[in-house]
């Protein structure tokens, strides 16, 4: 859904159990034991130990043919067998944002092959991107991945592939938060 706002609430209880928090680049985030993803609004929230907001928006660097291929194979979040997740907030440098959009697209797709790389791991790994830069949040993007334990190695391969690209040289803050679905 376009322009749906979500809160990602880090706290001492919640929907997902945090299994690890790793600072990849930049300042760390306060440790929490649980994370909840919930529909929200832009009103400032003081829930939890910390809250990050993101908006589901249009695909900004994806061309029509790429989008059609993604939609054809990408599965939604919330699959019963996807009991593992990763929440990865990312901020890119001012050098990235000072590039024109077509320059950013060239780096992402022509050089880094971001979409092609991600396509190799579909439908096993479900992904949703939330935009945060335009609403004044401390990160530009909040990435949410869900996958089954049998696809955990494939998820690690995906991250290695993405992090070694030219695009990732523009990331100046990244936190890798791993999660496990709480059983009730």
C-alpha cells in the first residue's frame, strides 16, 4: 500500500525477539530485546525504548520491466514459515544524495545490480523497503526481510553480495538487527 506509515518499536517486549544487534557502520542503536512492526501515523511516538518510522512508497529506482519481474515472484511478508527476520536501518552519505537521481540509478543498477542481485533470492526471502529520509528520521531507509530458517544461509549470501557493491560505499550508518518470531 502506498504511503502507509509504520512504526518499528524496539522495547523489552514485542512481536519479534531480537537475537542480535550489530552496528555495521556509524553510531550504534540502543540495545533492545524485542521489536514490533505496526501501522502508525506521523505523530511523534514515545513508545518503547526507541521508535523508527518508515513509509511504504513507490519504487524509486526501479524501471517498469524490473518491477513486473519483481511483482511476479516476490511474496508478501507474514508467511507462516518465515520465522526469521532482519531489520536493517540504513543511512546514505550526503555524497549519495548530492548525486542526480539518474547517477544514483546507474550506481544501483548498472554497477551494483541491486535489483538483479535481490531477484536471485526470491521468493525465498521476502523484503519490504520503508522510506524515512523524507519524514525527518535518523535513517534514510528501513529494510525488513523475512525468511525461513532453511533460507538463512541464502540471506547471508544476499547481504554479502549487496555490501560489496559500489552502492554500499555510500552507506554511512547501518544497523543489522536479527529477529525470531515469538511463538505464542
